[in-house]
């Protein structure tokens, strides 16, 4: 059972919710796929036992072998190659390359294109009191996190409960994470900005036909925006976490929500998901 904790807007409390759930249930695996800003380790404080530099193949062009047929340029849907036959020049825009391998496949000349590995980030594996921990750290300057996210999946064990801290937003990285999840918990805050982004994230999750529910963080009794929103869209709020100074202070110190009350609530939430009650 893979449960993705997602949100439209960043800063809604996705990480405190996902780390707290992971630490509340037994034999879980916590996977931090928010690779541009992974901070689950601040809450879990794992012992890291393994660090893997993750690489993707990118082409290297050899102008002395190239016959300037332009087949690679025409085949690259990401416009990462520009061939100038008159000047016998190959321009390669590495940051646009998606490592698809098509250019090498279509090139008629052996050795005109050779693939070489390019490091794009680090995957760390660790443990804390029986909780398995995996996170990914995207290198600075790497334009897309999707290859690293897809590489991280190879290291996710098939344990009973896998809690995935998804990237924020509503674009390719979220889709990459959510597509392999069995259930999505969308964490929001009851503000117009939070709900606007939740609206977009909900569209994605529904398009992908993923079972899902909402968690409202920083909830206030007199603030009905999130409840009104959920009612209007026919969505279910599985949990509300109050706007509480103590929680915020603990959050700033990297302390998850692990009071007895919350442990029981998070365990029950996971049980309900597993039993198909949500
Ligand atoms: S590997 Fe794919 S994306 Fe990269 S340059 Fe070649 S065809 Fe373009
Ligand atoms: S397909 Fe190969 S030979 Fe043709 S332009 Fe590209 S690198 Fe050169």
C-alpha cells in the first residue's frame, strides 16, 4: 500500500503530516520525494547507511565522426540538438535533454554519439527505530526532478505501508509520484490560496482515478472555507489539524506530531485507507 501525501500549494504541512504518519504506524517506509527541498530527515533524524549518486545517460557528440545528416536533431522532441552542417557544428543543450536515447538510436554513424552518465542527484537510504527511510536530493541546476523520482522508485521496498512525501505543485513531478500510489492524501490549508491550488491538485488526482481524501491543516473552527470547498466539490475531509501555536513551535524545531492523540488518529487513518473505508 503506497500512500502519497500531496498538496497543491507548498508549505501546507505535507512533510509534518507524512513524517508523523510514518512514525505512528508500525513497519512503515517513509520516502521523501520532495527532492528539490527534502526535509523529512529533519523530522525523522535517520541513520543514513547508504548514499547513491544517481546518474542518467546523456549523449556526447563527436564532430569528427558526424556526417551532419540532422537525423538526431529531427528526432529530438525536446529540441536539445541543433546541427549546423555548413559550419560543421553540433550544438547540444544539455539542460533540455531528457535522456530518452532517441538521438543515439537514429544516428547512422557508429561512435558519432556516445552516451555518458551524468549525475543528477543523490538517493539516501537509512533507518530510524524500525522505520525505513529513503530520500532524494536533486543537484542544484538540474531542470527536471522526474528522472531522479523515477530512479528512486527502484529503491522503495515492497513493505506493507509506504508513505510518500510528494513534491508540491501540480505538474510532472507530482504526476510521476502519484501515478504509482494506491491512495492520495491531499494536505491543504483553509485559505483562498491553499484551496485554489488544492482544486488544481484534485483535478489531477481525479483524472488519474486515484482514491483520495483531504487533510486540512491549520484548521480553525470559525474558518469554514475548506469545509465549504469540500462540500461543493463532493470531497471528503479525513482529518483536521488545528491552527495551534504549540504545533507550529514544534514544527520549527523539527518535532513531528506524535502525541498519543495524534498517533491514534494517524493509525486509524491508515487503517481506514487500508480497509477501503475512505
Ligand atoms: S537523449 Fe533524447 S532528449 Fe536527449 S538529446 Fe538525445 S533525443 Fe534529445
Ligand atoms: S544523427 Fe549522427 S551523424 Fe547525423 S547529425 Fe546527428 S550525430 Fe551527426
